[in-house]
């Protein structure tokens, strides 16, 4: 009888172990395990999670595609196609469950609700814009302004969002807009070319002006060098003249001293080089006479040479009488 309680306890233990193994599952890395407690949704962070008391939501992104037929100003229809992807936002998981419900399709239902909201936002943007002013960047900017509100309200994070196509519904309007855009591009290209020509002309003008300034500076430098060389040559010529004048003064002073000596001793006149050459020439001639040629200025009364020769001749004429 004592064996029966042990068997029952073993059976109960095995049953509890099987129940635990059946109920708890290991949480996968790409799955969010949600639970509800007192009306609030929480996220289980443990490795083991109870299967029947948790809601698994995959973290994978959900594709989002949307085609919108919206009316621009003047009731002109445009076709807008949006593509993107969305994923559950852990920070706003309460809003995700409130919109999508407590099951594995919660994210898909929330994405459908986001499509409806995006459609309304695109129509809101196009209705207040002219058809030629509608652009993909403008639509995306308008949608980006509402992304925080979308995440907070629907519990979804828009990973990516882009405008796949944007065109008027009427082919004639599309062709007119295409021609208008082509004309605008051509005009913009012509403006850019004109600006490029203006910049090139301005660059050439500046280059010519700089070259002219450099040439002018070079000419001024050459003029300065010529003036410096002229002043140097003038200084050398002036120095040469001053040296020549100094030598002339010395020569005149020497000749004056020589005349003073000859005036004091007229007999020394015969020792001068001119008189010596005359005496030497007369020694080889019979009945040679010494002829002295004097200019009218030198023969003038009171001149130094006239006085010297007169005194010399007077002494020569007086010598026989004294004998």
C-alpha cells in the first residue's frame, strides 16, 4: 500500500513536467512575446514564454503598397503610387493591439489602417496644390510630418516610404506638363550657359586686368631701373669732370709755379725742353740761327714770355759792354 502514493506522486510529477514542456516555448530572436496584465500590454523578455498566455508577433517588416487617385486644384486628377514597409513599434505596442486586435494578424490589420490614413494625407496635399506644383519630394515631406503621429496612433514604425510614380490621370495634361518641364529645363540650361559665359568673360576680364597691372608695374620698375642707371651714370660723369677739373687745377698750379721760377731766373728758360731741342737742332747747322715764333698775344707788352725773352736778350746784349 505504501507503493501507491509513490506511484501517484511520480505520475503527478511526470504530468506536471509534460504540462510545462507543452505550455512553455523558447522565445525566438525575431519574435515579440506579448502578455496582458490588468488591462495593459507588456513584452516578455525571458527566454521561456507560456504559449497560451502570450501573443507572438514577428519583427519582420510588412510591405506597404498604395495607389491613390487624388484631385488637384481645379479638380484635375493625379495618380500617386506609394511603396514602403512597416514593422511593429515596441514603444507603442499598446496602440498596435488596440488597432489590430489580440491575434497574430494585428500587424496586417494595422497596416491596412495606415494605408487608409496615408491615402487621406495624400489627397489632403494634392487638393491644396496646383497640378504643376505637385512633386514627389513635396508629398514625402508632407507624409514625414505625420510619421510620429502614425507610430503613436497605430503602433507601427514606417521603415521606408517612397513615391513610386506620380502622373496626371489625363494623358493630355501629362503631355502638357512634360512639355512645360522640358521648356523649363531648356530655359534653366540656357541660364546656366549664360551664367557660365558671364563667369568666363569676367574671368578673362580679371585676367587681362591683372596682366595689364603686372605690365604697368613692370614698366614702372624698368623706369625706376633706368632712372637709377641714369643717376649712376650722371654721378660717374660728374665725378669724372670733377677729377678732370682737379687735375687741370693741379696742372695750372704746377705751370704757375714753373712760370714763377722762370720769372725769377730767366736763364733757366734755356733749360726748358723746347729750348734744348732748338739748341740740339742748331748744333748740326752752320750759321744756324735760333728762330722763335711768338703769337700776337705772347708778344703783347706785359706778357710773361715777352718779358722773359726781353730780359734774356738785354742781358746778352749788355754782356760785351761789361767785358
